[in-house]
């Protein structure tokens, strides 16, 4: 078991890796706790929840709206919940994003923590203090940076996940490996079969190394002024694919990374061999790269990206496996390379 810390301007966070989620009871002793979760997670784990005061929300990206947040505020008011209480989000990335945003804004902010129940939420979404919702279909347009007091990653919770959901997590772990940890990438190459079988040692290492990398970056650049942008590697195109093709987040991230790798060969130092290893890895994790997407859609995604600054975009490229670079590229130049690639 390892505990990591994030010490940011928006709060301090303790991340407990490989800890049973019932540990929350100890952390929350004597506090009034309201749990925000979804019905799937509630049905599976309610008997072990550390509180009987529970607000459930629906499932799926469509629920990540300001309307859901308003519904939560109203329920908290009905419960006469005040600033002395604690909000605990138990669920996947969507539950964590929503619970964190509601907690950070209700009565100008109450204390909160997370028990992420999916691999994606454990290795990425629950950690780092980004909380928010979508607006008119645009991802994470409204939100705050605010650190959860704790995150408990319990590997036992992953056993109930469908394969499609696990793949979402593996795509984000691969992203972490590609931007900053060559050893982790090699470990994934060598252990993909055991990872897919949820071998506890393999999953433990993938989770730990991913979180060591992410928490390090967040500690150095909490509000994404520089280095944290690397955590968006592959995501510019992925967000467009999620929306237009209805792919799951992980599937879309894998394709987005594949395209960003191709661009990295053209515009940075990534070798063709490096690019092929990335495709091979995604194939081994059953993350399909053979998607038909028009170049116009890729270019539209680039133009709309949050990392755009006027006529330029801060685009993340790979120099090699395990090392990313943030390049300010004129959008016209990037579009030219995309046209050539098509
Ligand atoms: N998931 C990207 C970030 O936390 O910055």
C-alpha cells in the first residue's frame, strides 16, 4: 500500500492506493457524511457505505450538466446539510466530477473526498482536483480546481467492471506511460494479458505508477498553466470522437493518441518504430485503431480545443515513448500536416 500526496493551492489531497474502501469510515469518524453515487454503485456496495444519507444521480455523460448540480444543491438543502458536513463521491469519473463540483460550490464549498469505483477514475479522473460539468455538449466547460481531501483506490471494486469499462482505464494508463514513464510502457507491453485478467500485482503497479506520475505533475502545475497540459495528450481528437462517433472515452483516447503519435513522427522526434509500438500496445488491450474519421472532423476538433490560444494551439507531441513536449503550433501548420496525413 502506498499513499501519495497532492499539496496544491486549492487544497491538499491524500491518495490511498490498494486500500479497502471501508477505510473511509475511519477517515470520516464523527462527521456527518452525505454520499453522492449512482444506482449501479449503490446496488453493489450500499451495505458497506459509511453513511445512510445518499443522493443518487443517473449514469452516463448526459448527466454531467448544471441541472444535475442544481438537483443536488436542492437535495442538500432538503437534508439541511451545512458546511460542517462532508460529501463523499463514490463511483466512476462522472460521479467524481459532479460530486466534486457540487461540494466545491455548495455554500461556497464544503469538504469532500472520493472513492473511485472504476479503473479510469482511480488512475485519472478522481485525482488532481478537476471538477466540473459539460455545457451544451461541450466537455467540462464549467468547473473548478479543488482538491478532494482523500481518494481511496480499492482494487476489489474493479472486479465488477465490464471489459469495456476496464479498457477506458488502460487507455489513460497508456497515456501516462507515453508522456512520462518509459518503464511503465514496457511493463504494459510485457504484462497486457495479466492486466486484462486483473492480476492484482499487475493492476497494483499500473495504478501506482500512473498516480505517481499524475500527482507529480499536478504538484508542479495544479492549474494547468504548463506541464499539466501533457495530461491531455490525445484528448483534443478524442473528445471530438466521443461526441461524433459515440465511442467510449478510452476507445476515443486510444484513437486520439494514435493520431497524435502519427503527428509526432511528422512534427517531433518520435520514430516510426515508436509509433508502431503504440499501435501494437493498443491492439493488445483491444483498443481498436481502425476507425473511419474525416480529416475535417479532426481539424474542427483542433480549432475548438481549450488549449487553443488565438491562431496557435498548445499541442502535445511525443519526442519518444516516455517523453512528451508541448509545442505552440500555428493552427494552419497543424491543419496542413493533418491534410498531408489524410
Ligand atoms: N485528466 C487530465 C487532468 O487531470 O489534467
